[in-house]
């Protein structure tokens, strides 16, 4: 009799969890980042791993011309990093922390995306021991205006 009762509880619990399970594929699809990077760049690969560790699904396209990708997606060249990501219509240029990507996706501003210009030491994928240089994450709106989205003091 106890076995039947346990099976019944398991069945009822499974049925109750079904609506939650049905939302998982939509959430996973909504957080897929497509990264364009040079095939030989180790820091780009490290940034991809940073995103995966933070829960993002990541597709990678290797290219020798990330400038063309930036231009196609509307990210100004002056904010160039060493790779470009695209997620839910937003551009991620350079070593943008995953936490800032999540905040961007939650806020959904009218913007081109986020950029971390250059390759600042200590940013995700650019770790070098305990060294952390200060850097800013820049939000680029659709008119090309730039505002500081996040600051990292180093």
C-alpha cells in the first residue's frame, strides 16, 4: 500500500511540474548567443566559456573579419573588441560580463547593444592572475549615443 501511495505522489508531482518544464526550451532558446570570433583567439574562446558557465547557450562562427560583423549589426568600429556576439537582437562587442548581458536582456532597452572596447585585463576571458584593470561597459542606443551601463574599477 505504501508503494502505491508513493507512486501516486510521484505522478501528481510530475504532472504539477509539467507546466514549468514546458517553459524551459523557450527560455533556453531566448538566451542563445551567437559569437563571431577569430579561430586562433584564445581570449575569445575563454569569453565563450564564461557565457556558457553563466547559463547561456552559445553558437560560434569563426571569421577573419569581425569588423564586417560589427558593421552589419550596427556597432560602431570605435568600440571594437576582438569578437562580436549577438543575442535577442542585441550586439555584444568584446569582453562583456555575462551579468551585464542578463541585465540588458531583462531591461530590454532600445539599443544596439553593449561594448567593452579593447581588451581590458580582468574582464571575462582576459583574466591574468590577480590583475584587474578598470573598464566600462558601454550601452549604445539606436541613435549611436553611448552611455555607461556598468563600471568595473579594477
